[in-house]
C-alpha cells in the first residue's frame, strides 16, 4: 500500500522521493518550541532613516512663537502708519477753505483831444494793436512746469481755466453787448457768486462791486461793435503761493472797434478804437482745479477813451469818434494802456497817452 504522501502509483521514476530527501529540512518539535516571533516597530524598520524627521526642542518652539508675535506687531505698526499718513497727508486741501472777496479797481482814461475815427481796419493798422492777434488767439499759455506741490497737469489746468474766464468775460460777443453774463459766471467759485450777482444788479464804486472789473460790457443802447473780434496781447504768469494754492496773473490789453448803436439812414458812422488794460489775479486751490472753476482775488481795469466823470462801475462808457472829454484826465497821470507789466494808475482817472490813439 502506498504511503500517505505518495501518489497512488508510487513515486515517479527519476524523481527524488522518500522521506530521506527532506529529512534535513524537517523541524523537530524542540526547534519549533524554541522559535520566537519578533515584530519590529516602525522606527526599527526604518533603521538609519529614522532621524530624517526630528522633534522640535522647547527652545525652537519658543523662538517660533516670538517670530509670530513680532510679525503681528510689524503688521499692526505698518497699518497704523498708513492710517496716520493718510490723515496727515500734507497735500490734502484745507477743510472749508473759502474764497476771498474780489477787490476791484476801475480807472477811466480820458483822451487829450478828439477821438480819431475811421474804418476799423484802418484804425487797427495805425494803432499799437496793429501786431496784436485776434480774439482768443491773443491769450497764449506760457510754458508750464510743475511746482513744489502741484503737478504740471494741474498748472496747465489752472492756466486753461484762467484763459477761459478771460475769453468768456472780455471776448464773448453776447457778454460785450450786455445780453448775458452766464459764460463768466459759470467759471466762478461758488463763494463769489453772491458778490458777482450783486455787482451785476447793483454795481457800485466801493472796491467790491464794480461790474467792469468782473467783465467787459458796453451799453447796447449807446455802443455797438464795429468789428466782432477784438485785438489782444498780454501774458499769463503762475506761481505757487502755498502748498495748497496756485496763483495765476493775467495781464492783457484788449482793443475793440466800436461805433454808435443807432445807425440811421445815411453813410455809416466812423468807427473808433476803445482800449482796456486788464490785470486779473486768479487763485486756485485743489478743489477749484478739480471742479474747473476760478477764484478772483483782484481785478484792475484801465479803459479809454472815457470821460473822467462817467460812472463806469457797470457798463463802460466809451467816447466815440470825434468826441472830446470835458477834462484832461484829472492831472498828470498820463497812462498808456498798451504798456503792460506795470502798476495800475493810482488816480481815480488818468489821461490817455497820445501814443495809445491811432495816428491817422
């Protein structure tokens, strides 16, 4: 009978068989009892790599905490500094900075003889305004640059607003004829509107409410424009007067060709020239520049030919071709309105310099 571990036919021929072949690898009972199973820990299984991750010492933990606290303090310090600088920004405009009232001066210039008359083109050609430009082209902006506290773009804005006001108040045909004052009024700081409106409604020679200092206007019942465009020449200057204010000074001479308003049947009446030397001191704060408006500090006007006794606080009162003044200008104060960049005539009335009239 075959053994328990042998195939039914016995051990195949040629193959090792029998218990003798495996006797060397059979574990006896004493060996099995002596054997012990040992399970290694994860750290033991890692062997030499166990030190790749090490625990942090207490000193390192304290150092990390200090760094975290220091970082938080630095963030709070930076945040507080930003808030402080934002509140104390020196370039912010002062709160409730109000415009000063305009100070006005109007000086009529009386002719020392009869007023020359003729055709407008002939009068201009024989006057100091012969080389002047026409209309707004005669108001040129200077080369602009930045100041200590105003950027170049802000300076250009201030100069541009000043030019707009000069055009609106001295070259706009509807303003000259007394039809409207709106173009000039729209460019004023709101703090000046009450003073301006009073000057329009009730002009007075009180140094505050002379309308002729705000704008050039002729009485349409007496005078009409013989030529719509005036001749203009002058300068614009700017300077920073404080960290929050930019000043612009406009010094220009305007020459108008005028004729009588009522033109009846017959030949056209001769025209005459009327000259206005005007110095306007503008002031702009940052809000004015942002809102595109102007403050007027002072405005001085010398205009002729006019009679010294004429009320020129409202509409100007030109003497037209052939007319004479009843006085010689109130003393020795001979004034040339074509001479800019000079102090205004100190007298209440001046004598129009002979060279200021056309030499026909």
